[in-house]
C-alpha cells in the first residue's frame, strides 16, 4: 500500500523521530485524555525524559497542549487542517506502520543545498 503524498510531506516537515510519530498517533487516538510523560513512555515503550522532550516539541508545534506541575499533555491541533493531516498520518500508520516509520528515516532534502544545486553550472 502506497503512503499518500500528504502524509509523506507531513512526516518530512513535522516529525523528527519514530518516538515523536508514536507519541503523536497515541495522543490522536485519545484526544480527550491527558497524559503524563510517564504514562506516554509506558504506552510507547520509551524513556520518560525523552518522551517529555517529545511532548514539549509537539506542544511548541501546535499539535499538543500541556501544562501543570507535573505537566499533562493532550492532543490539541492548532486548526482543522492540522487535525486532518494528523488523522491522515494516523490512518496510514495503522494501515502500514512499517512503511510510515521508514519515512521518518528517509533523508530530507536540504533546501539551501537544493537552491544552490539549481544554480550550479555544469559542463556537458
């Protein structure tokens, strides 16, 4: 099953690690629930400190909301478009987890290098 282009683009632009993908999909699956880093770490089989950093990154990007002491997080996309994109990612993840996770490890094009390459003169 091919991964839709919009899912590929979202992962390339927004997801930095497999853990981040796992956490986002988990939060999306239960949008009304609030989670501690410890609870999320148990659900995704990761280290609480790493998950705490991941949750903070997702909150900074407008995909999660968090607060309190200790902080609790929940799924909170900034707008309907972000919610639809995350829903598409979550659907692709459920349908073909291995291929979606592989996208996280696909090298990303460096936009500065791409621009420079566009102006490179070549001898033919």
